[in-house]
C-alpha cells in the first residue's frame, strides 16, 4: 500500500505572473462519521478499510505571491511562527512549519511569500493539519501551472504528511479535504477509491438539523493514539482487530442508512461505533470526554463520537430536534462548547487575485 504514495519530486511549469498577483486557496475540514482507524497502515493492505465522512465550511487557507529575494518565506497566522529558507539548500527540520519546506522541496518552486491560517487548530479532530497541506498543494499547483488531479492532490498530501514528515496517521483526511462533500472512501491494496454520495438538499438539511458539533475544550496529539492502535493491530490484539472489523462493517451500514434517509438508525449506529472505537486504544477517551458524552445522552442525544483519533478535540452528537436545547445546555454545563457549522460541497480550490494589498513585508 505504501508504494502508491511515494510521489516523485514535482517538476513545476512556471508561468509569468501578473504584477501583484496573489494565489489563494482553501481546503475544507471534515467530520468523520465512521471507519476511522481502518485507513491506517497496515490495516488497508491486510483487510481493506473504509470511512464515511463529510466536509464542513471551516477551512485551512493559504496565500502565495512572488517576491524579489531568492528565498521562500512562510508565515503562520495561527502560531505566529515564520521561517525563511533557501529552496536550493533546505535546512534541517526546525519543528516549525516543516510541512511548508517539505511541499516546496517536492514542487521545486522558489522565491515566494506564503501566508497560512486555519479555522481550527491541530488536534481539533477535524483534519486541519491535512487540510493545510492540501491547501498548500492546491495553491502551488495553480501558482506554478502544474496540473494535478484531485487524486494527485490527495496522494501528494499523504506523501508529504506521512512519508516526508513522518507523522503517523491514516489516509482519510487528505482525500476528504481534496474531494469535498459526502464521500464513502475505500482503502484497498490496489489504491484508494472515492465514491461521492448523491444526497438531496433536503436529506442534507435534515441530517444537519440532527447533528451537533461540540468543542470539548481540549486538543490531543493524534499520532500517539494511532501508534498505540497500530501496535495493537500488529500484536493481533483482539480488541483492536475485532473493533476495526466491526467499525468497517458499521461504516457500510451507516452509508446505506444515510442514503435511505433512515436517520434515527444512523444516529444509533454512531453510538455503537463509538463503543467499538473506544476499544482500539486506552488513549481514545478520558473521564472528561465520557462525562460529556454521558451528559449529552442523558439529555436526549441518541449517539455521537469523538472526531479524529480521539483523546480530545471535537465531539459530534446526533440529537432529535426536540432535545437540542436540553442537550446544548447539558453539554455546556459539562464544559463543552457547541459550535455552528454547515456542510461544504466543493472541496479544495484555488483562485487568483490581482492588485491585492498584502501588508506583509
């Protein structure tokens, strides 16, 4: 499976930029309903994995422009970090904005200013780190005149994050962010297959009305949780092996329930899936997460789950319309914060702006 993602260095095809031309891009964050963990090697190569996910209108953003110096300068609005490096002589990893250096090394681009920020921090459970890499690749592809298909962008992002940077994790986030919308994504030994789900606007509106997104107030380092799960799989731990198999089956069932509009059953399956997910690693949940989830269920929530690898970040809840206020009040008393969201249908995109008054120096 890994050989599918050893992308070669991309040879950019520079095009003459207009004066003051800026390229902007955005890539959506995602919520994963079920299947997370079955997209992490070596599971896909051994058994085949699948996830059901949707992107939301919260994004990672990148802006790039040319400048006169022979250096690349990258600034992160979220962290306040800035790096400046010579693309012909990459520096040793500084631990700051390493993703930018890795992407530029593969593109071979040079002499640029870059600005990046995200609507959610790393550790939010919304796939923000992968979305940032997807946004970077999308912006640089347009800037350099490099043609990349949506599959290319996702594979490129996976190679940067998992191979170049050595960050432990799965494959779903890069594909969800690149493609956008509601997708059933399969991970097999012969590659990744993305099936967009054809849901009516009314079906999406009804699903949205039943979902509640809650910030638990904590973040987590997903790589530690994923590494623990992977170790359990390699050791043939029954809880991990059986739990992943159950999640894979539930993902297919949840997709069918969603397509048929059987939303109450969909919500119940969210609860079942969460109980199995908890078995994959002792780090996936905590007393605070359990208290928040139990409080939501006592107030009327049917099901839910921690998004991403677990351990913190955002929680997704499925709530009947007449219990929304009660669940919101109970969740916020338990220390969570309900945040508004809408679904995104477009995926990653980039566009040109001329005459932009970028104030960065």
